[in-house]
C-alpha cells in the first residue's frame, strides 16, 4: 500500500515539470488527492462497505472535480494532471504508469451490470477531452489524442486520433525513454486527406496543360479589320440598305412591309 502511494507521488515529479517540492505535491495536486481518496473508497467497496465507498467517492468529487467510481481499479503510478471533469466508470481498469489529462471520460455503453467500461494498459497517455467508451482494451504504450472518441480496441504501441478514433501510427516498439507526453505532433488524418486532394488537383492541372499544348493554335483576326456580324456576312453590301428596315425612310419601310 505504501509502495503504491510512493509511486503515485513519484509519478507527479516525473511527469509534471511544475512540481517543485513534496509539500507542494501533497497539498496542491487535486489529481493526487482524488487518487488517494479513491484507493480508500475502493478498499471499502471491496470489503462490503459499499455505501461508505460511495460516500468517499462523492467527497472526492466534491473536493477535486474528479469522479471515480469506487469499483474502478487503478494501478500504481497513475498521474491525473489538472483533472477537472474526469469521469472513470465502475468497471474501468487502469494499468501502471498511466497519464490522464482533464476532461477525460472512461465510460460504458451498456445498462447491463457487466463489464462495460474500458481497460487501459500500462504506460498509456490519454489527452484532454478524450472519450473512451466501451468494454474493450487500450494496449500498453499507446497514446490517445486530445478530443478523440475511441469506441473500439486499440492495439499496443499505437496512436489514436479523431472522431471516431482511428489508429494513425503503430511502430511496434516499446518506448524506452520514459513516457511520451508530447500531444502536439500527433498525425492529422484530415490534413493528410486534404493534402492528397491537392496533389490530385495538381496532377489533373498538369494533364490539362499537356492536352492544351497538343491542340492547333486558334486563328486570329487582323487587328484593323472589323469582324462582320452574322447578318452582314450573309447579305451582300448592295442589298443591305434595301433589306435593313432601319436604314429606309418611312415610305421605304411601308413598301418593305407590303
């Protein structure tokens, strides 16, 4: 038990550069307070003191803004950064050295009293505002991008982004230099799709230019020669005055009408 508490404290120093001293971490980190209150509530829950467990969970929510059901299982080394708005459901299971940012939901998709919440593997990072919904597993060493909505299983060593969440990167190698908290260089599938369309448009424009180069040049009219209208081209000059009513007098227009 005390080893787990020490690992929780160590996780804060390892993953938050703003942590300066032990008194500061113990007194000013609501994520740590929520985790410790949950560990006590979970112990009550598993020893048939379910009401007391729910009461401690409610107290933790009131004090920290983080809601963790006392039935959830949290591994050692969990780090909740900022924490406000986090919801962790009853049948959730979280492995070791997991990092969770604010606004994350580990939710269920069923009303049955069965396993209905996700299982998070070791060394997983879940970005702010992400939603992981359903009774599936998120493989170890994976990253879930901020704002993603994940509704199906995530392989180990993967990066998931988007709504719904899609695996955009999987290197198959374990991270050896600690936990990767960088959430700014995640792949962007929308930008990739737009770039693909732009490349296709450029290719079509080049093809069109090549086809135009194969056409013969269009004939050009002499610069000083006026272009005749269709009516003037069909009627000889000697008949234009006779046939054009606008160039006849009143008597001529009457004769033309007759």
